[in-house]
């Protein structure tokens, strides 16, 4: 009768009560299942709590998608903390242009050349995200992936800098197909609702 998040919190509460400096703690995506701000706050506070144990810090491995933890205002430097990321080999971006232009060109042209090395390495900067690229490899429709990238750019931009543009072509229809105007309208409403939900949950 308990949610996954509630079950996770109860388990972590037990760890906090019983962990010693001889313990090995594995925290996999703790904070997932609730609003992002809540999850980030709980996980960051938990990590600092474990790192500052007066009786000794338990060896703790934390796996998380909260890249905001790399911000010093969220997770200050501590002698008992080491930030790491998964090693990824990317082809040289090459060419001119600024960093954003090179990154976009890399994502568009070299997505298949990215190699996940399945090993961790120390880092001090937020790791890159390859969620859309993985979805592309898995075979999601291009129109879904393109829309996801549009929303991602908006969510990554400074607040108020831009808005999510309306999609003029509905999923599963062709431009100029007047017979399917009602279907396009419904699809647009669905996409708009998903975009708004993403902004709220994010």
C-alpha cells in the first residue's frame, strides 16, 4: 500500500539510524518519484549528513540524475566527498562556431559515435545528458524527438528567455492535410499539456 518513494524514504531512514563508518551504502536515484526540488533537496541534505558524521563517514555510492548537485550552493565542497561521472567518449566537434553551435552539430551528426565506457571518473562540472540521444537510438519517431529537443532548449534557457513554440504539424499527420485538422488540434492540445506538465514537474 506504499508508494515507491515512500518505501525508499523509509529504507533511507533506516540507513541513517544504523549506518556506521564500516557500512557500505548504495543510493540509487534517491529522490526520484517526487517533485524535482524536493528530491534534490532531500538527496543533497542526506549526502552532507552522511559526509559529516562525527563517528566516521560510511562508504557511500550515490547514483543520481540531479546534475544540480554539482552546484556549490547545493552541495558544498567537503573532504569526504568526491563528485564523479560516467566516462563517455565523444568524437571531436571540430569546425568553427561557438560552444553551443559545436555541441548542436555534434548531437545532430555524431550521436551514433558516442561511446559509453561504463566506468566512473572524477569531475567538477555537471555531466552531459544523453537522454534524447538514447531515445533516438531506441527508435522513437523523429517528430517526437524533435519536439523533445525544442522543449529541452526552453527548459535549459534562463527563465523568461523564451517560450515553447507551438507545433504546427501533429504527430502522425502530414502538413496541409485538411481532412485531419481535428486530429491535429487534439494532438497539439496533448503536446501542449505535456509541455506544461514538464515545466511544472521540472
